[in-house]
C-alpha cells in the first residue's frame, strides 16, 4: 500500500473513530447531563438511541448518494454536518434540543463512514486490500474501549459538553484534508444518475429504525420488553416488505443480489455474530469489575486498555497470518479462541491476580482484532466494482444492527444469569457474570460453523494462493467465492 493510498485510509479511519466514539461515549456522562437538564439519568439514553436510529436509517442511502454526487463531495458534506452537529450538541440547553442535534449528527455519521470506506475500496487493488482494511478497522476496536474512560475524564475534570466539543477541531482539520486527499469518484453510467428509490428508503428506514429501537429496549429494564417486542415485530414486518420491494424493483435502493456472492454472504452472517459478541464485552466487563470485584471506575477503565493493547500488538501479524493460512482457517481457529477468552473472562474473581486479568484481556484483544480484520476484508474480496456501493451499504447496515444486538444480548444474558446461578446453587459475586460470559461464548462458536462453509481458498484474490498443507498439493484457484449460479 503506497503512501498516497495510505493518506485517504488514515483520513477515513479518523472519521470512523469519531463516529464510533460518539455512539457510546454518552453512557458515562449521562448522570452529569441529566443533572444539567434537570431530568433522570436514564432519560438521557434517548440521545444515544436517536443517534443510532439516524445511523441505521441513512446508511442505506450512502451508496446512492456517492454514486450520484461523488465520494469527495458527499464525504466533505458529511464531515461538515457531523462537526456542526457536534458543536450544536455541546451548546444544547435541553434534552429535546440535544436529541434533535444528535439526529443531525447521526445523519452526518451515516454518510461519513460508509462513503469514506467506499472511496478506499474503489481506489485499492485487491492485493492491497488487506493493508487498507487494517487501517480502517483499528478505530472500531479503539473507540468502544476508550469511550468510557474519555467520557469519565471529561465529565470529572471539565464538562460533559467536551465529549462533543472534541469533535470540532478534528472535523475542522479533516475537511481540508478531504478536499486534498480524497478522489472524487462517481458512477458515470445510468445507475449513477438514477433517482432515489423513495419506497425502498421509507420501508428500509422504517424497518431498521424499529429494529434498533426494539434492540435498545430489549437491553433495558424488563418493564420495556413488551414495547421492545412490538418494535421488533414492526421492524421485521417493515424489513420484510423492504426486501420484497428491493427484489422486485427495477432500480432498487440496494441490490440484494450482492448476497449471492458466497464470501459476502457468509462473512456478513458470521461477521454479524462476531461483532455482536465483542460488542457485549465492553458492556459486561466494566460492570463486573465495579460491581462484582469492587474496583473503582478509574481502575476498571485503565485495565480495559489492555484489550486495546492486544488489538494493536497483533496488527503487524494479521496480514502474514491471513496470507499464510487463509481466511477460512484463521476465522475457524480464532472464533474458537475467542469463545475461550469469553470463558476466561467469566472465571475472573476477586482473588484473581491483576496480571492474569490483564493477560486474559490482552488475549481477548488479540482475538477480536484478528477476526474483525479478516471479516472486514473478505467481505469485499469477491465483490465486483459495480457492486461495491451496494455491498458497502449493506455491510454497514448489518454491522450497525449487530452492535445493537450484542449489547441487548449482554443485558439479557446478565439478567438471565442471576436466577440461573441461584437455580444451579452457584454463589460468589461473579457467578452471574460467569454464566453470562458462558452464554455469550456460543456466538463466536456459531461463527466457527459459518466460517466452515467457506472454501479453503476463499479470498485468495486478496491474500494470494494459500500454501499447501504438508503432504497435500496446492489447491487450484477457484471461483467458489463468486456469485452462486
């Protein structure tokens, strides 16, 4: 990957970091924000939901917008909207005003990250895709780990308004860099000038918004589970109607035929399960450290940094691993290893030496980094250039829903683990957390089953031919990752 290609990738990575950070950073600042607005801390959660709903609704439009007006123009406008919305969030005087500005911020984020990634995908050759995606994935690994610590620092030593103000200088710096570094790519054929599929947009947006709302409520108190079921039912119905429309439309908002590509389909299903699993960990670990182990918030936040240390430490080895063993083998082995790290986290208790806690979290960070990089790369390995925009929007939508699913499953698993621990006559402060991590360990094991459906040479166009095993001839190049006939 050349220096010229690394510049756009780093720019998009920075935008990815801002968008991921703002999705979760409010959680630790909620009490101070509630006091500022004269309301209850749980009421502030609507600002997180509003942001996630806006992301889910507008991500599917990102590919159409980039094809219509060009990647540089859309990305620049997205950064401008996100930056202005961040400043407005910081200046909000009431909860309603903050919710509205968070929606605007979510619209900017929904265009910013997918369009930026689309630009990198369209300007990167297949052999360089592994390195390019590696640059794009680290912010998604870093932001959920740093968000609680940064939110706590800002609210403790400054003001909750700084969790939004920090985006302003970043956005101001990113805007001229966008105009300088990003090429202006657009579709020159008839598809690039097609009108927006309004029916598809309304149906897909309604379905995705309802699903996100349902998942948010499902992860909350049991009193909201009835409403969660209604929202999830409405979301599934609207999403089903959207799929029906997209399959029948001559000019659909999203081309669902992209799912016929085996590597794209399998990596999205397995990748969604994996993302859901690792999204649950930043939710469960701080609770366990503070409630079960009796740690302070500061100590819990600092120890969680070891997860990020594992993410970074393995980065130089991810590409060689994938080139040596191939996507299928790495995803199978690493999925099983991730399940083991979940079980190790569940075995932690107040008597566990700090060094062992840090080691377990470090290994967990290694595993999540390797699999996320693999899924993020193979998902586009066999996608043809004309399908990149649709594939990118579809994959981004799946990732958004998977993150919400993971947090909801973590909350449900923890609530179910309490009565289950009593039923199994398990005691101790960490018994419920051990069972919750055990339940969640099923998700990475399901990823192993999905990965086994990939051919051994899946993604070889990116990694090169997989070296033969001892005593076996090299596998011939295949088109197994291409569209099913």
